[in-house]
């Protein structure tokens, strides 16, 4: 598929000083380098959905998200490149457009704002009927690309992952990326899912439901207890991001990957790993979401 060149995704070793020799190696899979907007895991969750839409004559992609959703803007940008119209259903009334939503509009996405209550009912059949009456031949992609094609697309990330990594670390929102990869990778490669929220119940259920029984013990979700919830940040996190960039030249995003690396480092400090283990961290992108903290970042 022409719009993304997968050769841009490199594996970058992290300097030993960062993990003080507590494991044998830590590498970062830089999926953030694939594309500035359709970055990281979003491309993998979208690609089979978009291919399906094109192959089956759909004209419009409809999807869902919040006002800061990386998925929404990635969909807007990718749909445009596939020659498809796009509609974004946004949760909550907005007084003004966030930079993310402005970008969605620039890519031609039509935005519909719905109350939180209406949003919660989005899986009911009359929702789809209403949408179908208003837009041309629609394909609905759930929030976060969390469908079968999204998980199958995420399986493709496994092509970058060597067999000798003992742990694969990834940030978790819906759990779609982790579920797809978990299903595909051999069980001896333990997956650590870093959830940037205090509660991981929903993601735990989602992942269990979508992987086979023999894989159910081979992933662990790590909640975030430091930063006060999804999308929240403080000066400690910003300093961590700046230090990490200085040490590695890798920019992290303020919502997902910064919290993953912060909490991974905490596990290292607690001697969670053995000295022979090899960790691959997936940089799932999301850098477009850093606009809100841009003036604090030193890169
Ligand atoms: C969307 C996103 C995630 C979460 O992916 P899921 O498949 O929903 O778990 C992780 N990291 C980044 C940077 C994201 O934008």
C-alpha cells in the first residue's frame, strides 16, 4: 500500500546507561517514523479496514473518538489518501476545535458532535441506519479501530519483532494492538501492556476475549498510578520526556508512550526483570498530540 513506507520503521537500541544494565538490552521499534499523522499503530489498525472499504466499493468511512483522538485524525488523513470521504463522530460538545479536530477538518473529515449519552448508544442499530441515510455507502470503524480487521492489521507489526526478545512493551488504549500482536507472537514472548489510566478492567476483558486460551497468561497489563488519569500530565512527566529525548534522541508522546517508558523504568528500578532479558518497546506514535505541551518540550 503506497501511502506508507514500512522501511522507515527502524529498531533503535536504547543506551545501557538508561537501564543501568538491569536487562540485556532494550530496543525501541520506531513506528512513529512511518508517517507524521497516520503514525505508529494507527496505520496497522486502519490498513485492512481501508483496503476492505476500497475493495468493496464503500465511499465513506465513519468513525468515533474524543477531541484529542489520534485515531480520528489518522483516519481522516488515511481516508483522504485512499480517496474516501470521512465522518468523525466526536464525543461531547466543543466550544472550539482542538488542534486535533482542526487537523481532521483540514483532511476533509466531516465532524458531528454528539452528547455523551448519544455517544454511549453508538452501537445501537438505529445509529447506523441514521448515518446510512445521510452519507454515501458508509463503512463504520469503531473507536480506536477496535475491530477484527484492526486486530489482524496489528498482527502485521510482528514482522519487525525478532524471536529473541523476551518482552514486548506496548502502550494500550482499547487493547486492539496488544490483542492482535499477542495472538500472532509466540507465547514465550511476554507482552507488557502499559495502560495510561488507573483501571485496566475494560482492556483486560477486551484482550482476553480476542486471543486464544494458550496466550492468556502471556500478557500483563500495567496501570498508571502517577499522572492522574488518561490525558493528564504534570511537570514530572514533561521532565521525563525531555530527559528521555536527551538520552536517546527519541521523542515520546504525552498521552501514551511517555507513560509507558516512565512505568517501564519504574519496573526496571524494582528489579522486575532478570539480567538476561531483552525488551522491545513499541513506539506507537501519537506525536501529533504533543501540540498542547509543545512549548515545554526541548526538541
Ligand atoms: C491509539 C494509541 C495507542 C492505543 O492503541 P490501542 O490499539 O487502542 O490499544 C497507543 N499508543 C498511541 C501513541 C496511540 O495513539
